[in-house]
């Protein structure tokens, strides 16, 4: 009976995951992302899409373990979710670099570490972004970011392994 409940939960989770991916796909189809607000929404959608793709892959593997094969994969991913998640994070990173969104870069690096998608690159992105913030932003900005990362770490959300509170230029 326990396995039957887990199977039902997994089937429900895959439906929610697919619904989330469908919603994000619609949001990502926006044509004009030139305004700051639309750009931030687009980046957020890419960021969330990576997580939902990872979950989709994970849940599909779980359903396979339960020998459930009658799951409707509306997107026909066929195991390509992790490559698509990597591509979403890459696009998000490129746009964040182009438009200078360092906090988004920290989140992207964290997501890469969290999901083990190019983990070493994610750690490098976090460290490079922190170095850039330290060198280019005010001391107070750098302190705020460092405090934010510590807060996230306390909430058990991996953002950075750098505990340094050394401040940048004034």
C-alpha cells in the first residue's frame, strides 16, 4: 500500500511539474524583453525552468523505478531534461552578464551547484561574481550581498562557500 501511495504521489507530481513547465513556456515566448521588468521576468522563468526540468527528470526516473510506463510526457523530453536545464541556465547566465545582474549570476551559480549541473562552473561563477562585486561595487553593497548569502546559508540554501566578509572598495 505504501508503494501505491508513492506511485500516485509521483504521478501527481509529474502532472504539476508539466503544468509548471507549460506555464513557463508561455511566459518565455514573450517577444519583447527590452524593458527591465520583462527581462527580469524572462530570467526568472529560465531560472525556474531549470529546476522544473530537473524535477521532471527525477520524477520520471522514480516512476520508472515503480515500473509505471503509462505516464504521458506532454513535452516528449525522452531524457533530455538535464541538457535543457543546462541550456536554460546558460541562457540565463549570458543575459545576466550582458545586462549586469550580479545577484542573478549568484542564483544561477547556486542552482548549478544545487542541481549538480556543471557544478564546478557554478562554484566558479559564484566566486567570480563575488570578486567582481567586491572590486566594482560600494562597500555597503558588498556587505549587503554577503549578509544575504549568510542568511540564505542559514536557511540551508546553498549560495556560496565563500565565508569572507572582507569588503570591497568604498
